[in-house]
C-alpha cells in the first residue's frame, strides 16, 4: 500500500482513541486538536498558569496546534489539566489527567455531579484516585492511570535559573485584588506580610501571567528561583514536586502542621487529595496558618526542610495513556518541540 494511502487508511481507522478530536481545515489541509481548557477572555486577559499549561503539555506531546473547544461543544474533544471535568456537557470528551469537583453539576450549581444527558466521557487517565472512584460509581470505566499532566513541564521547559529566594509563597487567585498578572495580595490578609528582615528572602507569587510563552516562562522562572515553595494553589505544588523543589501546602485553617492523612478528619482541599492520591501518597504535607495571623517565615522554612520528601511517582502510566499519537518519548529528559508551535496556542 503506498504511504499516502496507508496514512489515510489508518486515519480513517482511528489508530488512536482521540483522533476524532482532531479537526482538519478543508481549505488548508492543516490539522488542529480541539482542546477544552480555561482560556483568557476580554475581561480576563491574563492566563492562570496551571490552566494555560494544559495546552502547552498537550501540544508538546502531540506536536499538534490546539484550537479552543467549548465545554458545551457537541464535537469530539480532549480535556487535560484542571478541575474542569464536571463542567462538560454534550458531545464526546476524552479525559487525560483531568479532575472533577463532584459537589457541582455542569452548570456549577452545588447539586452534586451526574453525567449530563447527551454527554460521553471517555477516561484515559484522571488526576487522582478520588476522581477515578467517583467516576466509577457513576458507571464510567477508568483505567489505573493517574496524574496531572503539568508533571511533564520539566521536559518542556528545563530549569535553567539560579536560586534567588529562600522561599516562594504561591497565593490563590481568590486572595488577589484583581485577576491580573500585576495584582497584589489583598492587604487585609496578614499571613502574607513580610517583615523588613525577610525582604529579598521571601517571594510572593501570583499565578496569573501574560498570555504568551515568554509570560509563562517568566512566571515559571519565578517559581524555579525559589529553594522552597509554600502554596495555596494546586499547581504551585504540582510544579514544585515536578522540579524537585521542597514544598508544602499553605493551609488557611488552624491546627497542627504536618502530614495530614488524606482520609483523616482534618480539612484538606479536595484537589490536593486527588493529586497526591494519584501520586501514591496517603497524606498531604501541610503548613497550617490562618489568614489573619502573621507567618513565622523561619519556622515555615524549617518545617519544609524537616518534613518534605520527593515523590516516587514517575508519570509513566499517565504518559502511556495519552490518547493521541505521541511525538516524544517518555524517557527523554527534554522534548524537542517544533519551532513556533507553543507560540501558536490561543492562550
């Protein structure tokens, strides 16, 4: 069979499970992947780092440009990074490393999750074991493949910056004065205030970033310039763990800091429970600090040094579950990406 004919045959035969999410422009003949993620808008022109990295990782592995696919699109599409699975309705959605908020329905109402009508969810991998268990209870087949795709970020953007800060503190977007890259933490929050003796040692990090590859790189380099990370944000922790930066969850409630059991009585953000369960952990390293109390930064640094240990998780099962043709190898320390591909993403 001639090469061109063979290629058409295998495309029609859908050699990869999510090939139906690839759209081809009939005029240009160029293909793009329909991907659903939380992108920028006119009122929110800056990216949230974790959301934007969904398109980066998927495009880097597939070598395909991505196009925005709405959460209520009837066409077949792929979903990856984020707590977004509960929001999908209509059409066929391929899940790869996706999380769910099982307390919400597809409208966002706190009605509990059930699969919407006329919606087909195909799980190739989900973020963690808690998401998997909840989907299986709802009759969806979920394989034993877990993880957040941001885990592969070091293969896309290797660490190249020198360490400058003793501690990076990643704030949640809800703690900012506005949803922009230039935003500051609300002045009423005491725990983020830095005394003069810590100036130059502690870096407060906002996860909003300009909607461009240089913008993403600058924000990532902020994180990588820190020797340790405290984070209220899920992806502050995922990025830190992926790059081997000692880190802990910066919890907002009172209590004793330490390794909080995922199934224990102490409150833990459900997204963290999901991610760490998928990374084969039964607990979440947590530094508890109420919002209205000033932080003892030396104590926080010492806590991380005494308690953090790297994950043994590799992400290989997650990589192998990628439902499209992979153009890179899991074993590679750095992935080769076609010039201009990441720059073409409509962040």
